[in-house]
């Protein structure tokens, strides 16, 4: 791999950094910038999104012909890391979950008519979206084969019944991608569908309270009661729901890692600044060996995470599914985010634990990283299966 960024990518990265430093980080210091769910206020979001769009920093992951910047996965890794040095960053640049993953998968698999109707408004930022898959027990979580929500074909439409929960963004979404069971086939039993928030036959039961700050639209519980979806709103072929999920989740998991690395770096920036200024017993904290060890270990973990993430991004750009590489990055970077912010809070003491910095926000947010898009233990199982089947080829070059 060549880690040198193209001139265009590095220019975008630098402009993102400037926008984050000059516009977004100052906004974090004002309590009025936050909504009741601890994310950026909607009116303020619309204003800064307009600024980002005007500066050519919009929808980095989408092709230029759709109004995006057409970045490769490797280029996204560098830029997403930079944008999420601010807790407001991803949503401002239209690169936040779940819209990010939904845009990428729709751009890959939707028909031209579906892209015009369902994808383009998300790219333009006129609607938000959601991916409807996870179910309460005994339904599907990390194991899609346990899915109980059904879609039964009746002529030229499908009738959906079921129960979903922890559906990110559903509280504000207009466009939804739904995964439902269409047969009992072990590999071809799931299918994917599109529906609009105004379609009848479903309800948003509640916005589930969570430990940390939320994405816009929260994490919601939904129920479907004889919802009718036209067959023209089916994505891919009948039975391709699991395939679509796999196409979506690999890149989406990796973009989580890219963003989490940005938050990890921001945490150490705050801590480094504090220990460089704070004195104790006649010495700057930064001059103490124990402080240096903590910072050094966290910095090293971030760099390991960056290398794993960049390698996985490079493999995706080569057309590989990069399942092992994405799983390794997901596990390592989730741990790194927690390690980085925990270290920063420890070094900043009471200031870090207070709300005078964003560290406590990042700390609560970080705990979900080991759960979302597959718990760390599930990804370790994937790695173990690969090791047992491949042997020493697990570590092959190329």
C-alpha cells in the first residue's frame, strides 16, 4: 500500500480540518447548540450544512454526478477521520450513520428509478433515512437467520408484519430500507424493500432511551401490521436480502471506524493540551513519566487502528469484501475509542469528567462502539473461523 494521499484528497482533508476547527468545535462550547437528545440543534444544523455544501464538503462518499465528492474508501478513511474530530462533524457533512451506509448500498444496488426516488433526496439532504433490520428476542440480531418479520407476496405487492427495535434514525427518517423474511430458505430467505414514512401499516412505538448521546432520530421500536409495499419498491431480487445486508454492512462498519478514529484523536488533543499547561508539585503534567506512558499507549493504539482501517479500505477499493480486515478494524478501533477517551478523562481529572469539555459526551458515546454493527465477540468469532479454515494463510500477503 502507498499511504500518500492524492492532492485532491489531501486538499479536501485540510479543508475539512479547517471547517471543523473554525466552525464546529467553537459551536460545541455553546449549550444552545445542542438539542434535547444531545446532538446538534436542527436549525443550527441546517445553517452549517449549507456552509459545508457551499464549500464543496458535502456527501464525500457519493459520485460527483449525484452531487457528492466521489471519494474512494481509502480517501474516505482520511477525510472521515478528520471530520469526526468534532462530535457534530458527520451529520454536518452528510456522512453520518445510518444515511452514510444507506446511500452507499442504494448507489450500488438500486435501479435507476429507485435511485432517483429514494437515493437522491438523501444525497441532497432533503430527507433522512433508516435501515430496518434488528428485532427484539427471539428475533434477529447479529444472526439474520432468526428474522421473524415477514413479507408475503400477494400479486404485485407484499404484505409486511413484524416487530423491529433499535432502528437508528427512525424518529426523523422519511426513507426506509426494510429487511424481512420472504421464505424459509437458509440463504435466500430474506428480501429487502423500500418504504416511506407516510405509508400506512406501520407505527413508531417509541424512541428507546439509551445511555449515551443519540444520532438524529434516535434508536426506535417499530411495528408492522399488514403494511403493503409495491413490488416495484423491492431492492434486488427476491431472496437477496442477506446479500444486500452484507454489501451494506462491510463498508458501513468501516466508516464507523473512520469516524471513531477522529473522536479518538480529538480526545488526545484535549488531554495533550491540558497536561501541557497544568502543573502539579512543581512540574508540568506532560513532563511526568506516568502521563507520558498513558499518552504514548493511546497514541500507538490510534495508529494501529488507522492502519487496520486503511488496509481494509484499500481491500474494499480492490473489489474484495475484506470481511476479516473489516472485523479486525471494527474490534480494534472500538476498543481504541474507549481507551483514548478514558485516558483523556483520567489525565484531565475533574475537568474531563465535567461537561466543560466534550470528553464525557464522547465517553458515553464510545460504549456503543463495541455493540453496534456486530458485537466485538461476533467479529472475533468471524476471525476465529477464518483462522481455523485458512491456517497460516490467514496472514497471507496481497
